[in-house]
C-alpha cells in the first residue's frame, strides 16, 4: 500500500539530530525522514495498543458493575 507523504517541520534538540546521524551512519536507516517515520509508527502502534487496553478494561469494568447491580 503506497501512502501519500506530507512534509512536516519539527524542532528537535541537537542531541536528537546527533543520535539520528549516528543511526544513519551505522546503516540502520537511510535518512532522518525514514528514522522519524519508523519512530512515529512504533509510537503510534504502542499508543493504539494502550488505548485498546484501556477500552477493554473499561468494558470489563462496566460488565462487572452490571453484574454487581443485578445482585
């Protein structure tokens, strides 16, 4: 699946740029853009998992409350 890319400008500390460059120099990433995309993708996947877990916990809590109120 091809995604349409948009340009986003961000400000990061110099230490982040140095770390980015180190990872690129090691050949782990082709560019800063690729590195940032991978980091954002992983972050968003974790956040989505967290939100899903919260929703599931909330549903289970509501079921438990419903059981308790029926007694």
